[in-house]
C-alpha cells in the first residue's frame, strides 16, 4: 500500500513553519526579538518578515513566521502566515524537530490538515479537509507512522467515499467504495493487502454521465503520471483504480490492464481547476467525451 505523504512534509521541506510558542507570549521588549547570544546562537522569540526572495507576495516588514529558539533550535509552537495575514501552519517543535500536534490551513482560513508529528512521521489520528470545509480523509497511524485501523475517505459533498480496515499498512477484510450520491460502487475483499478478485465486485449502476458522445476510436489511453496516486490500496496494474492528481482531484477512474487505463474515464481540468472534459476510453482507446453532470463538478 502506498504511504500517505501529508501536506506537512512539503511544508517542512519548503521552510520551517512558524507559530506562537504554546503558553509563551511574544516578548514585550522589541530588543529581545531576533537575538543572538555570545556564541552566535539564536535565542528567544524570532520573527521572519518580508520581503524574502523565496517567499513572494509579502510586503516589506510583513510577518512571515514566528516562534521561539533555544540554543539555535526551534522549540514550542511555531506559526507561519499567508500573505493575507491569515495563519498558514502551526507546528510544535522539540529540540529543533517537529514533535506533537500540527495544523495547516487554506488561504481562506479553513483547516486543511491536522495531526500529530513524531520526528519524521505521522502518529495517531490524521485528518484532511477539502477546500470547501468537508472532511476528506480520516486516518489512524500507529507509533511507527504506518496506517492502522479503520481508514475513511469522503467526497467533497461530505458523503463517505471509501471505508476500509488497514492492519500495519495493508488492507484487511472488506473495502466499500461509494458514489458521491451515497450509492454503493464497489465491494472488495482484501487479505494482507492483496485483493481477492474472486469475491470482489464492482457495482455499475447506469448513470447518465456514462453516456458517450459518439466518435471513432482514437488515441491510446494515457499512461499513469508519476504524481497520480490511488485513493486507497496500492495501484492495481490489472484491476479497478481511482486515481487523484497532486491537487487531489479525480484524474482517472476505471479498469486498468497492464498498468494502463482500459475501460474508464480521464478527467481534464482548465487552469482554474474547473472540470472541462471527461474523456471515455474503451479497450484502451479514446471513444469520445462523456457528459459532465452536476455530480462531476
């Protein structure tokens, strides 16, 4: 099963997040800000302000991040900000490394992700939300940073999308997948992360969005892009997959053969992220454009 790479990882790699130290207010005396001791080590409360070449969009003197140092190592909760002034991240540190609760936020202030970070891994409960505020993922990680227990994915409208039990990183037992309208889409049986094809079934009700605009068979189905990830279970080279792009949007759905889409859909978006086309593929070749319905938007 593919490991989940939460947004916090990218945040930590781009730049250490910033935050107000828990239980510690910002210093009243400006002379104590951004202080170096006799050995050149950062101590006390620090604020990073614009402009910075690697942080575009911040005005001169605008706060980018803030938090406390102890002997040149971040400690307590650091907070970073969007150029609008809204909080972007809140991450707890211990001895210079992320440890404890963290949260990330969308630019409009809605929560994006919450969890607990233990040095280099998620532990305990992990939750991620869609930009509209609806819960997107609800996972549990064991102390080793591996998913363990009941894992749930949700559609943007709040309906349950996938529910499956994971044991030490591998699917175990029954997986159920649902359409955004709540109808059952797939029932699959897993044993140690491997799907039992004989007892699994994909339920295909007739929906108007499956209607195809007639066109002659054309180009071969596109290969799976490196950034595309399945929403649960490891990618099935020969089997049914639902793939998402790096913006967590539906990208490919259907039956795959030898790692390539065989019978299914490819979702196309414009530069603003709006769904503009659903390409239908039959037996590995383009068959026309599907009808976009309100459920797809």
